[in-house]
């Protein structure tokens, strides 16, 4: 059994090795597999284990411990490394007890010592990971003592100590870092050919830095000694620069510094290095000495093509030290030299422009525009030698900006014209074109410029990249352009600029501010405009602006209600603007609807209270009404369906809001419920909804429904393309009943209801007996006649219609051979005739004669049909 476990452990170990090579398992998984395999092997070992078994156990525990160290679990690593060290001691005892030749014994002892060295180094790594400096240093010093017998391990231990030094330095443990770096250097010097001088110098430079950071007063000499050793080992720019830093920290005299600098000059370092030394001197307030050294450097490099860099560095330092007069003199010397054959390199010219533009920009920020202009003009003299430079248009724009501030408008216009010639599509060029057009009062040019700015930003948004790096700067310029235009009376261009700011700005407050400003200018103007294409175009623009602010609110707050009081107030402001603009579109239902819906959507951003809910309800009602109105006039069935469906969605949303409102207060006089009912009925009727009857069932049962509502339902039921006469009849009958039940009946309303009912049942000369039996129809005429007998003020034209409808019904029956019914209906007509006023004489004679003839025919005829009733 023990043999099988051991075999399984070895197989697991070997499998982990092969899979690691094939990158099937990661370092963490490898450590765990080795851990298990090693544990199994250790379990199988006994006190009488063979030398081979001990060696295998040592190998496995060493490698397992190292793996745990590498993945950052030093505690687990220590356990295996202790087992490995114990095994090595046991193996060493076994070797010493053997009788063997001296050569073989020495070889075996050397192998054990190498493994002991490795285990100690692994333990040192583990100790460092656990912040145990004492244990780590003990392990490394033991390794160091073994180096004379293991010379091949010198470089390994040297690098290990260097790494420890770097790691502890990064943790600001300067004392520990100095120890490790000192050990690294000492170990590297044990054998001359073990470590390269470059590496030794690197160690010493870091050691010098660690001494300085540790305590630059106490360890100044050690730091200086370390850097001197480093520079002797290997010449390096960083080494010399560090030496200068150390010397300057030690308040070394200028003479000693000069000696060090002269020593450096012998090594022919690059010019940039010596300039960095001068910069270091200036930073340490050694100005006069720094300028002296700069003079030496310029003399030393006078034949170099890079001498211009040194001269410009001199200019830069003079400007930094506010020696501007000297700097200007130096620049003028450089310009003369450049123009007379001592030309600067391309690199130097770029450096010069950087210096001049930085100084000009600083003067511009300080509002010293004349000084800024002077520095830009220095730069321009170099551009005159190369008109193809891509920065020339930018310089022209900068000059124009200075000229504008100095109110030298002609020069500004000239500079901008030159910038436009070289870079016509540039955003900043267009900005200055706009600004100058405003100054000149050229409205058309200003408008063209702001349109071009808009197009430029719109095109950038369609590029592959999502964000233009200087987008915020460009929006800021648009803001400035808008302000400048409005201040100078160019309202159209200013409003367009504000519109662009709102469209492209990612700052919500900036969007709000710009659009509020725009509406304050545009709203009074649009209210005074007569109905025209221009007004429609202006309304569309304001509609777009409101859509923009809604989009920005939604993007910033992810469609959630606002919580900030200031933002809520802003949303209220735009909500009211949208409402007021909707009111202005009384003759434009499509645009009116869009404004109401924008007001509704903006109100959704605000916390809900009764005011907001009422506003939302009204907006949705108005939008539904307008969609219905457009749906009635739609030119195609598709358009009508789209409009009606949209209205239906709004009605459903409005009903939800209305139900909430009803729970918060008394809205008995609010017609919302009735309007929602009528709107929805009309839509369903026009769409021939098969569930229309189900929809109306609760309506018939409403006890408080008004007769006017029922009459409207009847009218809508017959309005094409709807055709529901049975619904219309039912509604009118119910409405007529309500009129009768009233204590004081409105004669006009009653007559209208009777009129609609009679016209529905008797649409022409022929009564619709399928819709309404004759007996029921007779009852309606009788009721109307009874009402006439008991009430005054019945409209004469309505009486006339009732008379004609009843008379024509009698004539229809007479034509059908139904003489008795004919006499009955014609008699009803005569009864209505008696209630007519002045127009009675028009009909009376003829009707009386015809009725008399009808009666005679009825009396003297023997036709059996006369006995029908």
C-alpha cells in the first residue's frame, strides 16, 4: 500500500510538471499539485529511508517551497523549506558516515552545499515577503559565507540582494534597502568577472539614492562615496546627474561644483545632459553660477549644430527668471543669426516656438495683450522662412486674438484672412471669422460662419471615434460666440450659436443656460409673428431645442426623476415654455401636439404632486385630441391607424394619471373622465373594434352620465368610417329619457335630441323598421307632441322637421297600400302643423287637401286592405 501511494505521488508530480510545460495549469494550480504530491511522499518516508528517497524528498520539498514563495504564500513555503533543510542535514550525515574516496566525498558535499545555499536563499525570499528583515539577513549572510566554496552562485546572490534592495526602497525602508544594496555590491566585487561593471554602477546609484532619502545630512558622505564609486565603475548620465544632486544637497561651493562639471565635460556627454545640469543649478537658486556654466557650455558646443538648443535654453531660463529684456535681446540675436546663415535646426525651431508661445499665452492670460503680440511676432519671423508649417494658421489666429483685444480690427481681419487661406475648415478659424463678421455688422457672414461651425461639429460626431479631444473647448468657443453676437445686436447668429452649444455640450448646466437664454430672446418674437412659413420654421427650431434639453436631462439622470431642487426648477421652466409654445400653435395641430408631449415628458422628470399630475393629464388629453383631429383628416388608412393608435396609448396613460388624481382631491367639475370615454370610444368605433359593445356596457350603467355625453356617443357612432346605428339609437334613447327626468327641461337640448333620434330612425322618406319598430317610432312622435303641448319655445324649424318626417312616413305607407297607417301618420303631421307659426300657411292648404283626399279614399273604398288595422 505504501509503495502504491508513493508511486501515485510521483506520477502526480510528474503530471504537474508536464502540464505546466504545456501551459495547461497555472502557477497556483501547480503549487497545489506539488503540495499534495510532496505531502504524500513525506507520509511514505521512514527513519530508515534510502539515500535516493531522501534526495527525492529534498528535491520535492525545495521546489514546492519555492513555488509557494513565487505565488506569494511564504507561510506555506516555510514549512516545506524547513523539511528540505532537515533532509539536507540528514543526507550530509549519511555522506559523512560513508567510506569513500576524497574526490567523490568532496563532490557529494559540494552538491549538498549548493542545495543548502538554494534553500537559504528561498528562505530569505520568504522572510522578505513576511517583512522579517532579521531572518532574511541571517539567511543571506550564511549564503555569503558559502560563496568562496560556491563561486558560481555569486551573481545569483548579487542579483537577489539587489532585488531585495529595490523592493525595500519602493516601500520607503531606506535603512534596509541600503543594507541589501551594500551586500549586493560587496558580493558583486568578490570575483572580478562575476558581475558586469554596469550592474555594479546601477547598484551603487540606487544605494546613493537610498542614503540620501534615509537622511541626507548624516549619510551625505556615504551617498557621495557611493556615487563616486558608481561613476568609476561605469560612466553614466544618470550617475553624473545624481552626483550633482548630492553635491547641491550638501551646499557645496560653486568652485567644487565647477570642478565636478569640468570633469563631466571631458566625457563628451550630449548637450541635453549639460542643460539638465544647468536646470538643476537654477532650481537650487544658483542663478549666477548657472548662467556662468551655461556660457561655458555654449562655448564648449559652439561648433555643434545643436548650439541653437543651448541658446534657446538660455532664453527660456531668462524668461523663467523674469529677465524679459535680456531674453528679447537674445531672441533678436538668434533671429539675426538664423537669417544670416547660422540657421537653427528643425528641433531648435520647434523649441523656440514652444518658448515664445508659452510666454505669449501667459501674457495673454494676464491681459497684457501688447506683450503677447510681441512674443507671437517673434515667432512669426521664423515662420516667414517656411510658409508651409502647419502651425502658421494657428499663429495667425493667435495674432488675430491679440489684435481684437487691442481693437486693431483691420489687422485682426487680415490675420484671420491669412489663417483661412491656409486652414479654411478649422474650427478656431471659423470662430474668428464669425467674431469679425459680428464686429463688421455682417449678419450674413456671421450666419454662414456659425452654420459652418455647426456642420464641423456634426461631422466630427459621425467619425469613428466617440469623443473629440477638444470638444469642451470648442463648445466654450461657441458659448463665447453666442455671447459676443448677442452683445452686439446680432440676435439670429447668437441664437444659432446657443443652439449649437446645447446640441454639442456634455455639461447639462451649460445646455440649460444656453437654451434659457435662447428662449428668452426667441419666445416673445415667435409670439408676435403672424401665421407663416417663417413662424413654422421658428417653431420647429424651438421644438428641436426643447427636444435637446429633454435628451440631455434624460442622459444625465438616466430617465429617473430629478432630486436636486435647482434641476427640478429648471425642468419646470422648460415644461412651462413647451406648454406656452403649444398654446401659440392653435392653427397648427401637429406642432401643438409635439409641444404638449414635450411638456408632458419634461414634467415626468419632476416630483409628482397635484400640480404636475394635472399638467400631465391636460397635456395627454390635448395630445390625444389633436391626434384624433388629425386622424379624422388623414389622407391614407395607414396614417389614420398610426394616429389613432398613438392617441389610444396616450389615453390609457392619461387614465392612469386621472385615477391617481381622483384619489387626491375633488375633481367633480373636471371633464377629463368624459373626454377620455369619448376619445376612446371614437377610436374604437373608427377602428371597428369587435369589443366595442363590451367597452360600452359600463357606460350604459353609469347613473350620473350626462345626456350630452350620450348624444355625442350617438354622433360618433355614425361618423364615418364608423357605422353603429344601434349604439346611436340606444344612446339617444337614454339621453331622451334623461331629458324627461329633469325637473326643468331645456327645450332646445330636448329638441336637438329628438331631432337626432328621429333623423336616425327616419333617415329619409322611409323609416328604418329594422332599427326601430313603427310602434316605438310612433311613441317618439307622440312624446314630442306632448312636450309641445306643455312647453313653450320649441324651435319652429324642429317642429317643421317633425311634421315633415311624420307626413312623409304617412305618404310612404300610402304608397305601400297601407291606407289606415297612412291616415294615422299624416294625421300626426297635421297635429304638428297646428304648432307652426308664420310658415304654417305655406304647408297648410296643400296638406289639408291631401289629407281630405286620403280620408275620402279611406271611407268610400271597399278594398279589404282598408281593414288592416
